[in-house]
């Protein structure tokens, strides 16, 4: 029994020694595992901190780019004289950043474009805006007719709101086509005797058909092929496409920083997409149902089909020296809408060279109409009509300074979309639209 007892103690001793060795090794392995995990966590934290630092720096650079562009545009609009048209001026806004800012100013039809670009280390950002100075509509009456022997008559459902400068200083209600007057005209307190319509400011001489081509952006790319298909951003050089002879464009997306010049008649199908571009041609025709936003400059005529839409800020302009004493006209088709400005103006008006603006039945203009010739009012103008005389064609003949079943109403929207006051000039510019 003693031997067996000693043998048992021996076995227990060996077992305890074995377990002690295994347990100590396990602790060492566990400690090593914990150390490795701590190293990995520390490395991960350091890596995340580095990534966070880089991310924060990237966010900061992008933020500085946005601030630079915004401040540059605000500066350009507030002090446009600091930036000459057709040139790029570079400067820096923050001394503590390695940044550069440039502003490019160019004429763009009735408007101007400012493109602000900046670079902060490896980050770049550009933004273009459409801007103009002619915004003060406070001096414009709703209807302004030149002095004339023909008194202003209103018939049918004619509605005129706001102040008016008209011959004789009053409206005469009249019955036309056996229909008595049932509309609404301003009170006598809002009516004044007609005064001479002033000439356009010298600043707008750049819009004359004879000179507008010379106002092309200085870095433009000339092309005689097909127009660029797509939207050309204003941060890129302008593409000027020259079309020889009368041309019909049937489809495509011609938008952005592009100018089409045609030395004949340019016709545009309803399948053509246009946005923000300029068109210069002898005559311009739009098919029925055309829809887009553009500025059109012509010498002879601009004629739209029915049910067309021209979105803000569009413009139709015929402004000419008229050395050949030829007539010109702008015609807005039935059910068509234009948000922007119509300018039909002869620098040397005569009895023979009638400049005519015709607003067809149920057409709608949201903006201002300027015509130192005749204006046919058969639709709605939400804004101002400044014209020498109005014309009305009825079965019984033609009537001057007679309004019938038409409307001239004050703008019930934001004044910024009432159209341009081309009879005045302001020193500071106003943002019209953000461009791509």
C-alpha cells in the first residue's frame, strides 16, 4: 500500500508539472495574441486618423473652392467695371491658401456671362452666370405709345393694368364687331399724355445686326461643319458654327456656349433641342411646337409657328441700321409663349420701312416688348409694351392705336423675370441665371 501510495503521489506530481507547463504556455500565447491585437488596433487608429486628416483637408480645399467662386461672382456683379469684357483677370482671395481665382467676362446677346474659376492645390471648380444691368422697371409704364393723331381706343374684353402714356392721356371705350367694351382700363389718375419714346442707350449699339458678329468671344472656335451636339459648358471656349445659305436643322441638341450664324434663312424643327445659345441670321423660322430657350438676332424677320415655347430668359431681337430701308418683323404664333424680351427697333425709322411686332391670338409674353414701329396686340403681355403705334386688323379695315380682346397686365411674379428695361442703364449687374 505504501508503494502504491508513493506511486500515486508521483503521478500527481507529474500531472501537476505537466499542467503547469501547458498553462504557462497558454498564458504566453494569449499575451502574444493580445499584443498583436493592440498593435493592429493602434495601427488602424493611426491609419483612420491619417485618412480623417486627409479627408478633412480635402473637404477644406473643396470648401475654399466654393467660397472663391461665390465671392468672385459677387465681386464681378457688384463691380463689373473691374473686369473688362472679353478678357480674363486672375487674382487670389486667401493669402494662407495656395489658391488662384480668375474671372472671364463676355457679352452674350442681351446679357453678359461671368465665368469664375479657381484652383486650390489639386482641386478645381468653375461656375458661370448670366447677368445684366437693365433691371429697373419702375420708370416703364405698362403701355407707352408715341404721340399720335390717333387716340387710344379699347374694345371687346381688353384689359390694361398699371400706368400708361398714351395720346390724349385717356382711353376711349368703343364697340367693335358689334361687341361693346366689357374689359378693364386704368383710371384717369394712371393715364398720362404720350411722350416721345427715347432712343436706346448707346451701350446697346453692340446689338445692332451690323455689329453683333464683331462681339464674338475672343477665344471662340470657328466651325463650318455640323453644330456641336450636346451642351457646351461656358467654362470651355465658345463654338461658333457658320452655316452658308438657307439652312434647315431637323434634329439634334444644340445647347450651351454655342453661336449659330447663317447668312440666309435658318429654319428649326420642333425636334431640335436648344438651351442658352445665340442664333444670328438674316431670317429665323421656328416650326410649330418648338420648345427651348435662346436668343435670336435677325435682320429681316423672326417668325414662330403655333404652340411654341421659349423659356426664360429668351430674346427676339431685330435691331438694325436699316441702310437699305427695308421692313422687318417679329411674329409670335398662336398659343405660343415667350418669357424674356422682344426688341424690334429701327435706328432710322421711316414711313416705308415698317418694323412690326405681331402677337397672334392667345400668344403670351412674360417680359417687355420694345418696338419703334407697329405692334399688333392679339394676345397677353405680362410686363410692358413700348411701341410707336398699335395696329388692329378687322374685317372692316385697319385701326391704329386700338386694342381689342387683348391684355397688358402687371407682373405678378418675381420682378427679376419681368424682362429688361432697355431704356435705362444701371451700374451694377444682376444675376439672371446660373449656367453650366
